C-alpha cells in the first residue's frame, strides 16, 4: 500500500491517479479482512473502490485536465510532513502494543456488548446490533448526513432552466 | 458501449445476480457481515452499471428521477418513523423493545426496519449524485 | 515495547503523512481530494488495528468461537467511511463548479485569477 501511495503522489496523469486510488482502497479492504473487520472491509471495498472511483471519474470527465507541473519544489511541505510523522511516532510509542488483551479498549463496555448483545437483541452479528440498536442515534445522524450530502450535490449541480453554459 | 454485444449480454446476465446479492447482504446482515450501507451501495452500483452499458436515458426510464429523489428522503423518514413508533408505544425515542410483547422480537423488528431505511437512503443518494454528475457533462443526447 | 508491537502504528503514520503531503504539496484540486481520502483510510487503520486480537475472529457470535475481535471500532469506522464518501461527493461537486467558473482546477491559477480580479476592482 505504501508503494501505491508513493506512486500516486508522484504521478501527474489524473486518470492514473484515480485508478491507483481504487487499487489502494481494494488493498485496504484486504488488510481490513486480515484484521477481522469484515463489515468494515465490505463497506470499504464497495464504497471506496466502487462509488468513490465512479464519482472521481465523473468529476474528471467534467473537469478534463491534467495536473500541471508543480512550480515550487516541495521541500517545505515534505519537511512539515516528516516532522508531523516524527511527532506522531513519538506519540504512538505510548500506545498499547498490537493485540494486547489488557488494553483499555477491550475492557470498558465491549464485554457487555459481546456477552449480552445476542441475548438482548437476538442478532448474532454484534456490529449490526451495536450499529442499529445500542448506538442507533449515531446511525440516524449518519443517514441524515448522507441525505444532506445528496441534497448539497443537487443544490450545487442543478441546471438552471433556460441556460446551456455555466450558470453564475 | 451500446453496440458492444458482449458487454450487453454479460450485463444482462449479471444484473439480476447483483441485485439478489444486494438483497442477501441486506437481510443477512444479522448473521454475517453486511447490513444497510453495503446493500444500498451495491444496489446503486447495479443501476450505475446498467446506465454505463445501456445509456443514461435508458437508465432514467427504468429508475426515474422522481423515484430516486423520493428514495433519498423516504429512508430517513422510515428511520425517524421507527423512533417515533417507539415513542407512541410508551418507551423512549428509538426504543425497540416496546414494539412487541416479546422484547427480543421487538428488537428484531426495529433493527430490520432501520436497516431498510438506511439502505433506501444510501442507494438513493449515490444514484442521485451519479445522475447529477452524468447530467452535467452531457452536451446533447 | 517491541518494534513488532508497534508496526501497525508505523504503517498508519506513514499513510497519514503521505496523505497530508499530497494535500498540502500538490496544487491540483482532484489530487488533493484523493490525498484526503488516503488520510481518511489511514485513520480507519488507526482505529481498527488496536481492536484486533491475535487468535480472535470476526465479531459475529457463534458457538464455535470464544475470542472475538473488538466490534466497537468497526461500528465507528463504518459510519466514518460513509460520511467520508458523502464529503468526497460534495467536494467533487464543488470542484466541478470551480472548474466552470475559473476554467482551471490548479490552485495557483485560481489564486492568481482571484488576485487579478481583486486588483481590477480597485
């Protein structure tokens, strides 16, 4: 995945960039399956490698351009990024090691979800039970966000009646 | 792409399976990976696939704009409606266990309708966005 | 504290700074949006990687398994993915409108056009 991202950053042909981003989403979905996140992997594969790529290609078709040669050398952004990376690595040393059963993430409220979830809701898939029942408000908000995004795109891209060129 | 025979035949063969898979993912989300979002995106992908092969005007005839726009809003209303039902039956907003005498069955019903609402909204929005992008770029067709 | 124990974080941080670099160093608007997407996916990894238990399985309760990976990050990230694609769609709609207004989607050209318009107004 790191190779994909580096090639993506350096490539100037936007079509290639979009295809590489689809490939990157697909690799991410595979990694997620290896991490036991099957629901998330399915969503990332369908949304990231599917819908995102379609929307990016549609926008590219409407914009019809290629990336121009960068005017300034990118040393300052590179230095800033690497500095941020170093700070983050220093911060991550304090985080629990990979797959540590005593980490706080596993001990607070999750045992209740795993033990009582199927009994209280009758649904063996704990992710769906938590998403739709225990944390149903969040899913309501998310559905509203999706609807708002659709309404926003409609408001931005709606054609005016008697004009053929870009409405102002 | 309208004239390429292989693409048309393959699309015709694949589309029912894609739609059935979307329904499977939706309703089997309780027992395996899946749920509303994935099913909604797969339905939208199936219609986009049809539009790519057969042309936008054909796709507009099969899934008209008015249907897509009402789908966008209907899903959110179904979700909020389940919450209001919880209120009407005496519990808090979005309480599922008051929906039936047996609380587990009530939870099942609540989760079912909520996931249906989510799938409808997600598929409607994805499709509407695709329609808007495709419409903007059309010179004349 | 071992190197292998923190490898997941190293990968996440590399992807994060790569996404950040693309957003701040490249001028093309569509490429910026793709870089933002890469940044978002690295955040998904940041949440899900600590939830995995070696020897566990996907959090679908069944008779044959006893150790499950943590389902709570999955729920949060599911929402995050869908919200991410919603913002991507809105961002792309904005890029299309910018292209129609300025006839270019390079950041330098747009800033130059704005500056020229500001000078012309004075």
